């Protein structure tokens, strides 16, 4: 039996409440790209939870019939609202009481929509943290903190796969893996205590190569993996890379960490290039920045590396203890390559919090 199913009804309770949660985006180190069934990952993944890039979401709820009205950045957004309403209808088998309430949802992001930051991860995890709080208020069934987070991650996964990792601090891992105890395809787990504390200090300077809307959505990209000729090899590679990466992070092995993280980023984009139809999201400035980063690392021997999500913008990763040197490098060599000189500074953060 699914431990997350709650068939209880609101019944005659007079409901009228409000809750607000803040939840961050995340940047994957080993990438999730490809899924099956009911939002199940084709391979396991792990990500840094961010701190400054977050969504803040307020849910007002009362007795009703499952109607959702959504405001984004203060403006009514019918398309986003319809998406949320569809999601809540899709999990009616898990939490049927959603259809006994009406919701007014107000959401804002701390980062611009065009920044290449995973807004679905932050928005959906913030929403699901709020939904779990409402559930616990009504039925007192999520009073155990670990189970609360597990269910929030489970629901977040159904809304947006990568959102499952955002509920946890510092380092979230999602997807069943034989070498990671407690790992599951159904929800993410907190793995930050299993790694060297150096990784808790990591900075993430996001270098904006382009703010243009992506020509291919991540949803379509995942779907195209079903026909990608390299899919099976990729899924095997990802799981092998995850095992190597977690060992490296446990041992504080920065060289292996950097090697795997950069390989994962470039593999993700190679998969896009070999899909049918193929697509290229990298910009010329992205390539120039990658070359500059590698030359800087070779010259200085400082542990700085890059990753990318499904877009052209560089996520520059480095421990806090070399921030002065890296920031000078950014100003001297990378700033001029960024669109309109835009850089967003972030760091490893503490997961979802109630406001």
C-alpha cells in the first residue's frame, strides 16, 4: 500500500486558512534526463540545493470544489493556475481532499524568469510544502518531520521531477541506486551529512550567456530521450557517475568531483544534440566561458568548475575559501561575456522553510 495516500475527507469542518513557504531551486550535479511511468526518473541524480534563488508561495484555502486561482508576481496568471489545478486533480487518488477546498495561490520568485534557474523546482516544492502543512493541520498525519519532508518530496516529484530534491538542505538525491541507502524513485532524500563539509560551503555564480526563452522545453527534452539512440548507455553512465561522485564528495576529493560534474553537464547537452529532432542550447559565449574556466583552473590549480542545466548559462561552482580569487577571475575575464553583464550570485542553501 502507498504510504502517502490519505483518503480522509474534510467533511463538515469549516475550513479557512493560510500558509506561506519559501523553497529554493537546485542545480543538478548528476543530471536527471529521461523519465517513465508516473514521473519516475530513468536514472538517479543528485543536486546542490541553492539559497538565494527561491520561490515564495502563499496558499489561502477554504471549503470549495477544487478551484485554483493563481497570482504570479502580483498578477493573475490563468495558464499557471490551470497547470496547478491540473496537477492537484492528477493526485486526487493520493489526496482527494484537495477537491473539497478552493485555493488562492500567490507566488513570487527571487530571480528573473529568464535567468536559466529551474523555477519549476522552486515553485512546485514551495507549493507542495504548503499543501503538506494544510494536510497536517486538517488531519494531523504528517507530524513526523522526516515523513512530512518525504511526502512533500513525493508530491513535488509528481509536479516537477527536479522539485523533489529542493525540499532538502544542501544536497538532495533522487532515484533508486544500489549504493545509496534509502534512495527511491518515489521521492528524494537528504544526503548532505554523508559528504565532506567543504561541499556545504560551495558558491554558485550563475553567468548569464542568454536570457532568451529556451526553444525546447525540458518536458519535451525528457520525452525525446525515449527515442535517443544513446539513452541506455547514458542511464548506465549516470548511475556509475553518481556512485563515483558520492564517493568523491565523501572523501573531499575535489578533482574527481570537478571531473564528473563537468562531464555530466556536457553529456546533458550532447544528449540534446543527438535527439531527433536535435537542438543546441549552448551559445558561443558559453563555449568561450568554458574554455576560460578550464584555462584558469589549469593555471591556478584552484578547485573551480562549471555545470549547466538545460540552457546556455554557466553555473560556476567553487568552495567559499577561494571566493576572492574566483570573483576576481569573473570580473576580469567572464563578466564581459555575460549578456548585459548579468551574474547571479548564489550558494549551497538550507532547503524549504516556513515563512
